[in-house]
C-alpha cells in the first residue's frame, strides 16, 4: 500500500443533482465543490438504486442492487452476512471510518439466529455496515425516537442548549417565534433562523469531528473516511446567516406541467396526493423553503472549504481520493410531487464528483462524464483504487477507474432503481400485501420506464421530452418501446446475483469437475475416458476438498 490510498467519501442527504453551480444552478454558488469538479470528473448522469435514504445507502455501502441486498426500506435491516464496505476494504489494508449518517439498521433477528452477540467484534462490524464508528448520527430525532447517547445532543447540552433530552430537535432544528419554540418539521417557519448558532449546527459540528479524526490518525493505516452530512435533508432549518442568505428571487422555476395532472397514472397520482406534494405544489411553500435549502447547501460548501484547507495544510490532498455525492434528491413541487420516493430525475439522480490524485487521471481532470453511473459503482471503484480485485460474483456495480483514466471502455446501457412503497400512508386504502408494493425504474439514454405490479407502466421519451412531462405508458403508439424496456428490466432481474459464495475464478476451475473426480457419467467403457477425466482406481482412496 502506498501513502496515496486514502479516501474521503463525502455524502450529503437529499441534495439534488442540479443544486450546485458547477451543475448549472444560476444563483447558488458552491465554489469549493466546484473546485472538486475542476480537479476531478463530474459524472453528470448518476443514479441511486432507490430514491430514499436507507436502501440507497445500503447499495452505496454494498455495491449491490436493492433486490440483491434486501434492505428495501428505511426501517428494514441489512441482512447479516451481506458483504459490506468493510468486508471489501479491510482485507486491502483500508480502515473504513464513519463520521455522520448511514441509516444502517442491524439485523438483530439474524444475529440472534446465528448466535452472534451484537456487541462482539463481528456483531458491531455487521451492525455498522463495516464502518468503524468515530461518530454516528442519523438525524431525524423526533422525541419518540431520540437516543440519549447521541453525541451531538450531549454536545448541545454542554453548550447550554437545555432542551429536555433532545436539543437536536428543539434547538438545532427548531426556531423561536414570538418567544415560543416551534418545531422545524413545520415548513411555514423554514425561513426563520435555527435556535443554535452556525458554529453549533450539525454541518460544522460534523466537519470538526472529521478533522478531529484526521488529527488523531497516526498515518499508519490508510483510511476511508465517510463524512456523511445530515443536511440539506429536512427539517429545512438553517442557522443564521444561512437562513436568509437567499430569497424567493433566487430560486429556479418549478419544473412541472399541467399535462402531468391529466389522465395521470394511478400510482403516480397517489404520490402527487401526498401531504408533501400538496405542500410544495404551492408557490408560498417553495418560496419559503427552497431558499433555506439553498442556504443549507451553501453551509456545506463553506464547511468543505474549511475541511479542504485543513487537509491541504496537513499534506493530505495529494494522497487522498475525494468523492462527493448524495443519497437521493428532492422534488420541491417538481412534477407536482414533494420529498422523494419516485423516479423523476429530481429524486433519483444525484451529484457525483470523483477526484483521484494519481497522475494517471490527469487526462480527465475538469471533465464531465455523460455515461450513466450508478451508486453501486463506488465500492468497486474503492476496491480497485486500493489495489484489489473486484469480486464480480458479489459486486453488482462497475469500477469507475477506467473512466477516470480516460479509457475507451464499453459501458452499461441501462440504469436501475427500485422502491418499496408499502409503508406509504396511502397503502392503507389500497389493501395490497407489502410484497406487492414495489416499483422499478429502468432508464437508458433515450427512455425511462417505470413498472409496478398491478399498475399500468410509465414511459418517458428522454430525447423528445427531457423534462419528463409526457407519460407514454398507456399510449398505443409506444407498445414496442414499452416492451423493449420491459425486456431490459426482465433481463436485469434475471441476472445471477445471489451466488456470492463462489468466485468466478473458482467456478472456472470447476469446469468438468465430476470427470476430474472420477464421477464418470454416461461413458461406455474405459476407452472413452480422456484427460483430464480420472479413471477410478479401487486400490486408491482419495479425498477432494472443494
């Protein structure tokens, strides 16, 4: 291992792909993130494997599709034994360290079934997706789910924010209005400053914790530091001055059309009727919340500037791959929807910038890569960067290293995303079994196809309708195109993705194994036996261990 093999893996939560100045946002300036794009490659068509936190992150941390790893929702465990980022990187001498959020749910029932103590070394490994936890905080701490040992709450209490057991909620993500404290979960107060100061808010706190790890690190072992910010995810509350740094005049026009409300796909209509969709379909809501969302992004960019300056002074930038991305996007009224959970680009497409300091990547610095990339591509990229071989029988993604090196390689033609909607409140009226409540997206350069059992499909022509306004899913003129995309989805679903216990190399060695062992099926006599088959010798007893 060379000193060069450190990795800084930065992830934001709910950051849209188009809310960076390097991605074309006209009023939101993100110079420090833009500098990353200048130093590396910006992948302009990056898609997550699910448009919601938990399953998306489990795909980031395993390199596997949602239907491969099985953690299909926010509160669904990643099954015990699933290969995670630690399983892949620790044998290569990389120390995976977490500062921030993972949304990982441990498979407690699985560990109990296998006799694994959750507090044991292997239990902790699987409970934390393979990360060594320097500090973990998943955010979203309403009073009913607050954990008293959350370090950030302890920090806030020590700073004088005496807000019961949960200052995360009642100080960092709430505001004062006329002397009363109001929860930031209510969007009508999103333009008000958080009770906490900028210094004491979540993003600067996590940045400092990352720098504290770097100070404490002795340099003996290369690391992957996963700095995983909670923001700009809701509650959309920002400390001063970020709460009013932008105004309604700075937000970009809403991306929707009235045609999307006409003859709507019944499943899409259920998402259009959610509370978040109704709220953010209102001009007042967008003009109140989106400027604060932009402020939260600006705060992240400012803090990354602090971090990068710190790393440069310590000589770390020249030895560290830097990855910047998000786990999913946010609708904000686009397509008459709110929050995330569906498959239009504002929700399922994310920013991705990769900076590799290796001179071999000089040829691609400052470029924009248009080929389709998936979240599952990062784990194999990290493996190859660290000098390892990507286990193709386990990893669904593809290493980005050839693209970083400017190599002309054959690339994927489709991207996949999946979602389980059984936890949605509207499902109570549908009377569907949870196993029936799944949606799939398959997208190519030309078409985006959305399929859900018991619903008509959706189809968008991305060449003639890049805005995704006109659903062709029930048009008689596009039967062939729908069938083509459905076949692509079926081909993907039929991939052999569960044989994780046998490598491709070992599989090749097993060709003709029965003949090699002397298990001669169908031969007429000894004369038919040809090497490497073996004629059994009754005088010899041998054992073959696979």
